[in-house]
C-alpha cells in the first residue's frame, strides 16, 4: 500500500515581500534543474519566472508536464519530484533565508 505524501507539510511560505526579493536576486542562476524544481515547488509563492520553473520540472522528471497539470495534479507531480530528487532541504534552506 502506497502512503500518500502530505505535500502541504513539505511546503513553506516565505511571504509576498520575501518572494519578490528572492525573485529579484535571480537565485536560480547557477543552480541545477533539480534544485530549481525542488525549491520552487515546495515554496508556496512564485519566487522565479514560471517558465523557468516549468522547464526545470520537466527536465527533472524527464517528461513533458502540461501547464494545467500544475493546477490539477500538484500532488502527483510532487510525489514524482520527491522520488527523483535527492534531498535538497539544505539547498532550500540556504536559498530561502
């Protein structure tokens, strides 16, 4: 029996002002696609351009992800990412501080 992952418990909010600040730093530059996908996916606010995030998720999962899937299959995508990406918790902590 597969246990469903509680994606909400893995996500964190940085707030609107911090999200804007992070986006302005272009934190994703120099990061690999897995780090980008993980950090943005598990941050409630958009902290980077969506098209770059979308590409990072597709590259990480090695298959196309239609835009609407981010709305209707968020948990499914999260479960795939968690299986594919080694823990990036420290990277996420470093970026989001």
